[in-house]
């Protein structure tokens, strides 16, 4: 009898708990649905949302308080957003709180929370590459003030990580928010060639790779394991994994190559670079040259091109360059060497069997237009092709 009473009691408790959990789930589900609000008409009286428009002359952003609708695609391109809390604290990834959509006939903004937040949406126009980078780069692009300095065949960004903060570019979509959900699409602009092609490097590593299978291999760049990984078309290789929209933007490039066979130490002999060549190879993907790193800023951890400074969350580590040093035939140390940027931030050479970080580099086709701010939170995007 006592056992039956106990069983009945347990059943009653389970029923009560089930009803409670169901009501709690129902309440939470209802709360989530109520948190979604679509704003298709801009009301300036509601100060929780504001619009910033890029100015034609300065390319700086200025608040527009006269609008009653979101800017359409025919006027401006969406360039990202920023949200802060009631106390003014930056909330970080704004896509967690709002979402901008190019809907017809008018764009809409979806608010994803009932919390009191203040969000600013940025809008700009597609402009020629050099015009944008000269305006945004100020003292860090192409020699600073005069901004007409060509170094090793390119107009380049130069400075420390704290100085060069506006050369981020999001590839694969015209909406820069894509890089918040897919950081693999985020790159940094190394510079621009004299014929208008952007040279970009992935903001984070794509993998770790060996250069050669043996320290005794006399392996040039085009014969290296890293080269095959970067340009291979399988689902496990970098080019094969790239989004089709990004592939359409990459120009097949003739990379300058170098193969030393001497006993000198890098960099006393001239390394491979954009202007120095001892042979070439034509393909889509490469790595930075050792001189790209030298020409980007002070050699060390403060250089903006040092891997830890590539984007938020990167760690200190060593990475390959594509400046192959060559095969050292001395009997006491007969190794193949390649220039690398080691974890200390300095440039040296190391045997090819080492496994280090790889950050792909490639050139974009000429004639593109840039929109946006170029900072990590709101990077440049390629919005359309321009004729000049």
C-alpha cells in the first residue's frame, strides 16, 4: 500500500513538473517571438536608430537626420553598423541585435532584442580604389602626406598595428556583416599595384603547412607542399574551398620567383619580391614576400602585418613567406631554406620541413570599386565594377 502511494506521489510530481516546464518553454518561445521587430520606415524621433552617410569630398560619415526611409541601393551601399547599450558600451557584433536587408521596395532593419540599444547604420558609395585608400589611409598609405610613394612596385600601407587600422576588406558579399559570421572572408590590403590591382592577405591563417617533405629537398616555391595546398582545387585545399564569388575577383598572377644555390644568409642576398625576380610562376594564390613584411612597417611584433595583428583573436606564431632562400650545399649543414616571419616578429630563414602558419595572398582584378570604412568592424567591400 505504501509503495502504491509512493508511486502515485512520484507521478503527480512528474505531471506538475511537466506542466511547469511546458509553460516555461511556451513563455520563453513567446518572448523570443516578441523580441523581433521590423523597421521599414525610418523615424528620426526614435533615437535608438541613426543613419550615417558618407560625404563625397572627405569620405567621412555624417549623420543624416532628414530621412524618413532607409537609403536604397540606387543611392548608397550599406557599409555596416554599430550598436551600443544604454551606458554607451560597444556591444561588439551588431548582427546579434539588428539585421539590415535589401528588401523591395524599401530596405528594412530587423531588431532582434527588446533591450534598449542604440544602433548606427552606415551607408556609402562605390569609389575608385586609389581615391578611397588615399582618403582613408591618410598618413599610413603610399608614403603618408604626399601619398604618391611607390615601394617595390606598389603603393603600400606602412606603420604599426595601432597606426594601420583601416585596410580591412570583406570579400564574397557586398554586405560587410558577412565577415562577422564568416571571418574567413576577412582580408587586409597590403597595397595597390601601379596598374590598380589590390594585393590582399588573409587576416587569419588558413592552416599550417610544411614547405618540403624533407630538409634536404631542393624545393622551389612551385614545387612546395604549401604551393600545392594553396592552389589545389580539392575540397581540402585553399583554392578549392574558396567561395565562387571570391574566385571571380582573383586575377591569375605571374609571381616573381627566386631560387638561390649559395652559402650566403638571408637577407644579405636579394630576396624574392614584387620587383626582383629570378624566374616566374603563374597561378592564383601565393604568400607574402619577405619584403612585403619589411615594407609594411618596423620589423617586429608591432608591424601591422605580423600575424597576431591580422585580426582580433589571432595568436603569436611563425608563418611562411614565399621568398625561397635555396639549397645550402655545405656538407656540415646541407639544408633547403625559406624566409619566414618567426613568432618574435623578426625575419629569418629556416629549413623547409618546418610546419608553420599559412596566410594566403592574391591580387584582385583591376577596375573594382570600394565602399565602407576599412576598419575591422566595418571593412571595405567590393560593391561594383568601375570603369575608372
